[in-house]
C-alpha cells in the first residue's frame, strides 16, 4: 500500500523539472495525476520552456508506476484556463485531493534596468498563477471538507537577491498567500503549506542565461562555475535534486503531514541559517 492510494493530485508546471519529479513521486505512492503546463515560450524568459513532448514524457513516467495521468496544456496566468483544468480533473477522477501550485519561471535584471514586461510576466506566473490555481481548486476542497495544498516558493521568499527583485517579490508573495489561505481553510480541514528550496537542478537553472545571472563576475560562466559558487558556501550547499523537494512535499500531502499547516519549509543547504 502507498501513502496516497487512490488520491488525485493536480500539479501545475508538471511537464518537467520539479513538477515531473513530484508527479512521479506521488503516483508511486498511489495517486492519480492531473498535469498542466504552458508548454510554449514566454517572451521575457531567457531559456526554453517546456514542450508538449515534455508533458507526454511525464505522462509516460507516471503511467509506468501503474497510475492514471491526464495532461492539459494550460497557462496559470489565465484564471479561466485554470478553472478548466480543475473541471477536467473532477470530470476525469471525481475529485481533487491534492494541489501542487508548482509552475514558475526565472529571469534576471536589476530593478533599475528591468522592463515592465519582465516584471509583469514574473508576477503573472509566479504569484498570480498560484492565486489562480488556489482559486480554481479551493471551492471544491471546501465542499468536500478535505484537501492538501502545497505551493512552491523559494529560499529568496525569506531574503533579497540582486538582479532578481521581481522573482523575490513574487516568492515572498507566495508565502503570504499560503499563510493567509491556511488561516481561511482551518475550519474546512484543509492544509496549506509552502516549500522554499534553494537552487534546484532543473532546466530553470541549468542554462547559460541563469548561469550568467548567478555568477555575474565571470564572463560566460558554466555549470561548473555555478557549482563552485555553491560549493564555496556551507556544507551540503550544492544544487538540490528535484527528488529532495518531492520527498518533502510527499510528507506534507500525506496523512503524516496533517499537523503541518501555514508552514514555509526551507530546503536550502544552510542558506536559511542567515534568515528569520
């Protein structure tokens, strides 16, 4: 028996990276999965976003665990599209037990030089996208008086970061949104938490544009330069693998996680030692 037998999980940003890892981890514990992802470019994002082929690959990996998986091409920036994803999940499986509001993007610029579109894309995806996901699923969970919700923030949701003010603002906002929703849903038996990882080894970080943002003092930095930067920090400060985040989420959405509510759980290799 698995920890999530016959549960239904809706995961945004599920085509690859952390979302894919979460989908496979939860399905291996008995959950059926509904995935959504934009699966197309966003102009201000300096690296390739996921594709429909990526979505199909995640479906394949979930089905290999013996569970069902439905994939929907949808943009978390759109309230109506997220409502449609939730409706599809309920139509296919009858309910939604778990929501992982995981979709996110990254880009880099100083506040003094950042253009309006880069700011707006970040807020629309990384903050409003979480709100739209909550708004699509929460009424259903209230009706059922049951549910587990986890949103992906970041260690920078507790600190500042140069050349990432828009990203930082969105991730701080996610923590505030989670804590507020957790209070609202206490009477309904629904838990709401956030995970705040440091750098995770996914396509969002593993690309030349983000290497340059993270190591601005080196011309044309490589992955090795980024890893050296992390290695110079605290022990165990290297890039996190997605499975580490997935295992934390599995705890939060399982029965063993019922007493976690309104939490902002950091996975930072020591970075959080310098935050409150």
